[in-house]
C-alpha cells in the first residue's frame, strides 16, 4: 500500500510517500518557508511523483495533518487532500499533527514521546504517546492546549521521554529535565514521514469528514463570544 502524506500545519510544508508493504519511505519533500502553503505543497507532491516514477493513480491512501497548527495552513492542506481524494476516489484520513511528530521522533529504547508545539505565551499544544515493541502507538495524554507547568507535571511521571516538535527546544532550555531527551533537529519539525506511518492504522474517512482540530477557538469564535458577553 502506497500512502501519500501531506502536512501544512506549521512553518514547514512537507509531503512524503511511504510503501507500507516494504516498510520503506520512498521519497519526501519539505521546505521551511514563509510563502503560503498553497504555493508550495502541490509542487512538492509533484516532485515526489517525478522522483519515484509513481503517479496519483498508484496512491492507495492520503493522510493529512489536521492539527493542531496554523489555522490557515491546516485549511490549505485539508482542502487539497479533500479535492484529490474526491476527484480520484482515493481513501483519506486525518492525523493529529502531534501524533505524526511522535512517530517520526520515536527512538528505540524510548517508549514515551512528548510532542509539543508553540501556541502563545506560557501555553503549548502537547500530547504524550506510548510506543510498544511492535511500534504500536497509544495516546496516554490526549492532545490539548496546556500550560507549560501542566505539561512539565505530566512529563515528570515518566522515566524516559523524547521531546519533539517546534516547542521542544525552548522547553528543554527553560526547564531542568532529568528524564527527557531532545529529539534530533532533523525530526523535530514536520517531515511527512511520521504522518504516513501513523496513517497505516488510521481508519479511512470520506473527504467531507476531514476537519481541522485546532484545540482552541479560532479568532472569529473568540470575537463572537466577546461580543455576546458585551
């Protein structure tokens, strides 16, 4: 089974193709960019097909990061996957950005991975995942918007933890960890590979079922609530 992964949840636009039958990452493309993801993500996918000699007709499933992350970025990635999946009748699924990060940062000997992304001052998006010896991933602390202090309390419960995500380095510098290991820089940002691997056991969805999971209210919702209070 060939899985195409598309991630536009952060500053990195990433895409990858994974062969689940061979357990081989066939190709990946990523770029750290200030351009809008709508300008770069589909050209990245086209390069994957050029490099591998595959086409969209060879893809059995498309996985997309559904959050947390950039509001605009998430909408671009989800809309792109909806369009491709609907037009080509390809199975699709939405994957937590944090879960995908944990998959790409899982290191042998470390069963617990904490994926953390920057939110706003004093707050982070975070989820903690457990990997068994067969690589099966289970969420043990659900993805949420939490304070750094709450996250530190959660992490302290485990003996060995891998920290990953764009908020990991800041957290590692700020707090005195005795039980945590910082994942290598090359896997701390979205690269598409973890997205593909996490999609293997992800239930298929219809394109219309794909929805962003922001983990907090979007600005329009916040403004509406503020207006109602006033």
